[in-house]
C-alpha cells in the first residue's frame, strides 16, 4: 500500500516539473532572436530587389586610354621576362 502512495507522489512531482519546463521553454522561445530578416517582411533597407542598376557605358576615348595602358603593362611584363 505504501508503494502505491509513493508512486502517486512521484507522478504528481513529474507532472509539476513538466508544467514548469513547458513554462520556461515558452518564455525562452519568446526572447530568441534569429539572424536575418524577420518573416513576412518584403522590403530591405538598402536597395529593393526589383530595381535594376543602369548599365555603365565607357566613352570611346576612355576605352582607348584603358587599352593603351594595358598594352604598356603587357609590354613591360614581356620585357621583364627576357
């Protein structure tokens, strides 16, 4: 008879501990912050995804200056190799 009483008390303690654990787990989950954007947000602070950047265009003079400078660099590189 005494054994069944002890088992009943243990069961009561287990149920109390489970309730306390559930409360603590719920409180901990509320304060958790995850990295990244929150769910449901559609816009970002920097640039919207739908906006495309304009294509950059070089003038013919700028293109020629860059080409000439690169040719000089390659000539110097070939000269070093000899």
